[in-house]
């Protein structure tokens, strides 16, 4: 009897031991799968935040998009950046992201083509760009550009093109670049498809009515962008152009600031962002222009700086 009870006890212990080890094994498997799934989720989010905020040090229009994109980056676990080597992480996730994005796109061949390096036509020159106008100070700006024989690119709003057709005509006659900046400064990645389409089309229509030429470049207001924005721009025959140097002129509204900023930051091969809707910008720029010319800078339109096809994005880091 004693023997039987002992063997029963041993059997019971064995069963408990097996159950315990099974439980431990299951727990281990669950923890492991939990980790990996968190990493997979964390990767694109992490890189997503980084990609958007990476045109860093940029305030102004970028700032808005950086703020808007902060929720995804903050929701990704901060530990993931500590545990793992950062560069590898973002690289891998970017590859993942671009691969999935590219395959899901209908315009696959165009997207692939757009991922090639851009052809710089005037690498030593600078492209001055003015957004949001035309406005009441644009005439004065055009006078100064004419005086110094300098070409710039204007990303205009359709509603103001309609309001100031004379200024648009003059830009065209004086061989400045004219780009599409939507009809009423809508953040294109935040709108529905129909709005996105009409905001761009109405503006291109307005520019074409005045100049006889449809714009081939567009700049998304606020820097708000995604694949849908680029695809719509491409469908309408335009490349998306952002900037390298953001003066943040709209923020400081100080001509002295604009003047100094331009003298300190203008660099060859770069696209500079300003807004001709502010008097302080126009004043500061007009003072800086002869100094920059004295320093040997040459200025071209975006079109002359880099060769871009519809659907392409420039500079590349904004993709
Ligand atoms: Zn704008």
C-alpha cells in the first residue's frame, strides 16, 4: 500500500513537473512573439517619425508638418531606440516602407524611375523660391529681381493668381518659374482625393489661362505630403518641390533677420524658401540680394537647377 501511494505521489509530482515545464515553455514562446511583433510595429512608426521630421532644423512650413507627424513617433516605444542600433533600424524600416509602398502603387514604373538620382543642371547655383503669393509686395520684389537680372520661382496660390493676373503674367514674361501651391493653401495630405485634385487643377487652370503654360512643379502647402499627394501631382503633370533652406521668414517677420539669415545660410545647389506675402521678407531679401551677388552666388529657377519629371519629389529626403 505504502509503495503504491509513493509511486502515486511520484506520478503526481511528475505530472506537475511536466505541466510546469509546459507552462514555462508556453510563457517563453509568448514573450518572444510579443517582442518581435512590437518591433515590427515599432519599426515603421519610428522611421516614419524620423523621415518626416528629418528635414530638421527647419521651421516655417516644415514645423507644421513636424508637429502633425509627432504623434506616431511619440507612440513608438522609446526603448526601441535604446535597445537597437539606430541607423540600421531606420534603414531597414525605410527599405521595408518604400518596398511595400512601391509595390502597392499603381504607378509602379514611374515611382521606380523617380527613385533614381536627380539630374542637377546647375549644381553651383541657388534657387530662390517664394510661396503663398502673389500679393501686394510681389511687384516690388519683381522690380528688384529685374534690376539685378535674377530669376526666382514663385509657388503661387490659385486664388491669388486670379486676383493678381498681371503679376503672374509679369513673372512669366520675365522668365521666372511659376509653380502650383494649391488654390487656397490646403494641406493636401489631410484632404480627400477630390479636394486634392481640384485644389491643384484649379490652380494650374488659372496659371494656364494667364500665361498659356501649365505649371510642371508644385509645392505642397505646409510641407504636408504623402504618396497620394505625389501621385496626384504626377497625374497632373507636376513634380513636387520642397526646399533645402527654410528662412522661417513668416515666423520672425523681421527684415533684418531675413537679411542676415540669407547672408549666413545661402549655399550653392540649394533651394531657399521664402514668402513674398510678407513685406519684411521682400525688404530683407532686396537688401541681401546685391551682397549675395557680390559674393559670387548665381541664381536660377528650380527648373534650371534640377531636371524633374511628373510625380518626382525633390529634394529626395522629402519623399
Ligand atoms: Zn505656403
